[in-house]
C-alpha cells in the first residue's frame, strides 16, 4: 500500500510519462561523465556541457528521507538555486499535496519499482516545473536532485512508436491511474483522443491508435496504425 497522499499519486500519474520522455531527451543532450556543480551560479557541468539548474532537494540513503532545498539549512528558500523551485511548494499548498509542503518527507515505507521514493518526488516536482528534466547528482550518503531549466535541452515531440514503452514505464512508477497517465501525455503534445471505460482512441496526425485497459483500469496494450498521408476522413 502506498504511503503517498492520493493527491500526490494523482499528480504523479498525470505527469509521469511526460517527465520520462524529458529525461530521455536530457540523457541524449547531457553526457553523464565527471561532473561539477555551482549552485550559487546555478550551473551543472558534465562532459564539457553546462546547463542551468535549480535545487529541488536531496534524498538521504541511511535515513530514507527526502529534504526539500528550501528546508535545508545549508540553502533555505532565499538561495538562488532554490527560489525557482518554490512554485512546487505553492502548488502543494493549493492542491493539498503534503509531499510538496512537508520539509522532510519520511520514505522508509517505500518498496516500489523506483530506486527509492525520493525519485518519485523529484519526478513529480520536475513535472510541475516543466523545463528539461532533472539530474540525480550522487554524493556520499545520498543524492541531490537538480531541475534543469535550460532552453538548449531539446524539446520533446509525440512519437507513436515510443508511447507504449513510456506508458509501461510510467505506470510502473505511478500505477494507480493509467488512463490519467495517458491523458496527461496526450495533453502535453496536444493530441486529441476519445475515451471509454476500457479503451482510448488516440487521434494524432499521421497515426490512429487504440489503447486498451482492463477492468481495473490497468494499461494492457497500444495498437497503432501509421499513415504517412495522415488520418484523412
């Protein structure tokens, strides 16, 4: 049973596929080699590539807790790297997402498919902030999570071939509302769809797809018909 709040689970489900796609675009753009960061200057450099970042928070392995950057005494909510992330806390206050407003979140209960529960908080927060994904910057005892806010990271686009994999991975992380995961992804790319209790018909330029769900709402499969001439009438 999840220890996350229902509001957090719902938001995470809506954003999960969108964020995973941005993570793939970031991975292609930013080499994962020896890295350095200057949080006062809001920069992260890896493999000769430098991007602008902000500090979401950090995950402590031993304590199994998430600490927001604004709650970390080394930074605080006036730090240059933290200020851009405060909108996440504001969203949490408005939507009743306690994970976004609690300074230090206990994740010792988490036993899901992500490496740890902090990864899911970083995903959801990164989805709220949009931008170019997030970076897991490991250190002795845990990981700092940096949000990438840099227009040089390539934008994502709708590709019907990769959607099934993204949906499978996203619903593995946030499994409670797969139809919402699909709807959030389609809305991100402004793709129309028609939805019933068991199926969603996706109406994309050059592609028509049918996405099926079982009686419990779980994603079953994606069947696409591609047409270079478009959908036509």
